[in-house]
C-alpha cells in the first residue's frame, strides 16, 4: 500500500482558531514535513470554496493556487486534489494550469477529477447546478480534452458541452503521456465507466463491502470498453483519529467536535464526527486501523489517502500513523 496525506486548508473547519495570515505557514510547514520524511507518497487538497458541513465565513483556500504553492515549496512528494470539479474551470484552461504546475513541481502533479456535488457553492459562484447527467457528461468531455492537450500540445474538440478550436497548451507537462488521472466517485453507470476509459487511478468508498462491489462494477466496465482493470490503481480516503487507547481516540474526537460545534451546532458536529469515528472510517487504535486497512488491501485497494482533522494543531496522530500503521501495510 502507498499513502497520501491531506493538508488542512479550512474546508472541513480544520484551521479554526488560526489567524488567516498564519494559515499558509501552517499548511506549508505540514507539507514540508510530509515531503522531507520520505514516508508519504503524495499530499492532497480538496477543491471546494465553502466549508462543510455547512457554509461559514471560515477560510477555504483554493486548490489550484495551493498546487502551485506546494509545487514551489516541496521537492519530492506528489501533489493532488481530491477532487477537482470539472465544471468549475474550462477544461482546456485547467489543462494549461495543471501543466504549468507540473513544470514548477518537476513532474509531480496528479489530476484528481470528478463531476462536483456541493450545490451551495455551485450556485453561490454562479455556476448554476445542472443535473448529475450534465455534470458527468462535462466530466467525460473534459478528461478527453485534457488528455489530448497534454499529449499533443494542441487540442480541438467539438462536444455537446465544450468546444475547443486549436488551443495550444505549451509547454506540456513533464510527465510522459500527461498528468495521471484520478477519476473520483462511485457512480456505477457513468462515473466508473469514465474511470474505466480514462483513469490511471480511481477513488471510492473505504467501506469493505462497498469497495468490493464498486471494484466489480469497474471491472465490468473495463471489459466493456477494452481496458485493463488490473492497470487501474484503486484508492480510498479515510478520516484518521488515532490514539493509544479507545479512550484516547474518544478524547481526540471530542477535541475535534469542540472546535467546530460553535460554528455548526451540535447536530451537524455530531454527524461530522460520526462519519469518522470507526476503524472502518479510519479512526481507532493502531491495531484497529491496521486490521481495517488489511481488509481493504486484500480487496485490491493499493492506495490510501489520509485526512487528519487534528493535523493543523497536533501532529502526534500523523506521527503515530507513520510509525505504527504504515510499516505494517507498506
């Protein structure tokens, strides 16, 4: 198994209480820590504009600005977004942005891409909120445009949603064949078929039964479109709160809850904590988390991306994961 690390950027209310003028320093220093340690294969940000579980005035730092910043301030680690919403940027413009970031980084950018889902920020930013069918059709067209742009340096495309007429994307990415595509989401009819056609990586649920089922669906789409299922790396995201005992885990979860409840209220804070409070979701003692991840590995999950809600305030959970969990699974 390989492992990626989410860097707090505010979207999940994970920079609360840190002065906005100091937040970049916190994010940069954690990215440098991950880069220097040689343990993490990649670092990740979310592509969102408004916080969850509800919009607040707390900071949410923009994903591709961070990609450029991390490209310039790290030297080894891969850099990704989980995941870029296709409709937030014109795809050939996005191809240009990503190619530039890839050059700055020395060839380390990953393209996490999906249809997008957070209706509030869509409408707030003037994108409307088209149907899931339209969002996914844009995703399909967009990944074709980006792939052609990165391979050829120039792209023309006449689709239902996007039209491109001789757009030049030079310089191209440093990575041979273009930037690796992570198609995120578990939609069985469309998203996983798009992944089967174009992706080098997928990302869907960490729940074992769901992971096994989505894998079967992806395999069927690969057979239909004539691609190699075995060549696609299957990944999952987990929310990690690791403690030396179950009581320690609960104390850490309570600390996360206390930071966000003033902004979200009790019900939303409880719902958010419930989504990250089991070993299957990524939280528990090292032994519990290892057992849960071994089950995923046995199902063909080769890559785990870890979100630590405490990371901006306390790196002890990250350090425990590095010392006690990663060596048991790598």
